C-alpha cells in the first residue's frame, strides 16, 4: 500500500496517509501514557462553565468599579 501511494498517489493521498499514520501514533502514545491527553483534564463541563462565569463576573466588576 505505501509503495502504491508513493508511485500513483497525488499530494492529497500522501497527506491522508500521513494523517492516518500520525493519528495511529497518537492513539498508541495515548494508550501507553494511561489515556491522558490535553482534553483529559479532569474537570466536568459544569466545573469549566462555573470557572468561566467567575472570570466574567470579575471582569464585569472591574469595569463597573472604575
């Protein structure tokens, strides 16, 4: 398959093959690392929304006090 892509494929075929290989490597690395990546931060959506609301309230409070 890789030799076929190298011989007959165009640049899009090469990009797709590279993307597939990179994704497979990412999955293998993620599995070896205990399943943690940038999105496995341990916060629920509700926690994140609460944090965002607190920041917005601080910003709004700072504008009103000036």
